[in-house]
């Protein structure tokens, strides 16, 4: 994960966009790993959780982006999520 995705590039154009769990492969983190443990202090958090959560957030944003575009908007809004 050394290459950065161009912020203007559509994630779906990235080779290997979907992995075996149908989640986008990402090269940057949107999740603050230390905050996950704060959110669920009663549980231990496995090492793969931050990456899996990051991929799900990227997928959520990609889907929301597609919805905004389909509605003729260039602004991502909460209703797109």
C-alpha cells in the first residue's frame, strides 16, 4: 500500500477495486485506529479490524458518491449515505 490514490480518480477504476469480500482496496486510512478501541472499550479489537472497517467506509463513500452523481449533484450529502 505504498501508492496513493489520486483524489480525483474514481475508486472503481483502480485495478483490484474489489477484493474477495467485495470491499474496495484502499491506499489511505480514513479510520483512526486508536478510536476503535475507545468506541468499544469492553472488547478487545483484533488486528484486522481497522483495515476491514477502513475498506467498508471507503465502499460506503464510493456508493454515496455514485448516488450523488446519479442525482446530478457534485456535493456528497448525508442522504447519499
